C-alpha cells in the first residue's frame, strides 16, 4: 500500500456525475473527494494490518539494535518497540488528474464545446473516430505550464490528498506521510 493512483478516483467520479443527469464541476470535485477518501481509508486500513502482522513476518533485527526502544521495551521495532514509524504512501498520477479536471472545466463546463455525455462516450470508446476531440482536450494549458488551471487543480488535488492522508491517523494511531511521486510505476501508468 505504498502507492495509490490519484486519477482512478477521477474516473469513478466522472462516471457518477455524468450518470446523475446533473453534472457540474462542483459535483465532480465532491465525488472526486469522496472516492479519494475511500481509497485513502482503505490504504490506512492496509497499513494497520501491515503493522499488526509485520513483526511476525519480518522482524527488524538490525534496526532494533540502532533504535531507542526495542531493547528497553523488549519489543521488536515492528511490534511497538519504537515511538516513531515512517509509513508513507505516494500519490501518483497528479498531472493526469489535474489535466483532466482542467480539460473538462475548459472544454465542457466553460466553452461548452462538448457535453458531459459526449465526453463520456468518447472516453468509453477511447476516442475511436474522434481524434480531433482528443486533440482539443489535450491542447489546454497543462500541468506545469505555469499559472494554468491545471496547475490550480494540481494544487487542489495535492492539498486534498495530503489532508486526507496526514490529517488523521490510522485507526490504530499511525500517521501516514503523503508523497507525490510517480517513480517505480511509470511504465504501468504509461500503459
């Protein structure tokens, strides 16, 4: 549970908002936050499970000798022997989700060059026979271009992700440190 896809929540949210019959950017954001919260909650449950079982599967013998606590408490580092744990989860796909929010906002909500339903159909068909539509969506000012709406959306998504991940501990009291990286699964994301 060390990485999570930020854009999968967008896919779920977009489909729900279109199916609702009353799509809007506000409802898209609300549904996105809802689904991201579910994924973060699941990851936190996974960390609790991991910490509960970790010491039985791979004791941290070397770390026990270098950390304050395991010898003093008679507990393995992974079994409650230390006060500070470094649990982290990297959110991946930030650029994709930021560009997606910005493209829907610009081309659908503002310019009305597509309806929500038309966009949903093109996405479902992987833009088959609609290359001009794909290029139109792709041609918005994208994440990293500087002062773009995609940059604004990236900040909003990053803030939400950070708050959901770090804002509350896991049920068993562990803090999870959020990160925003794509290393390690670049190939899978590209596919």
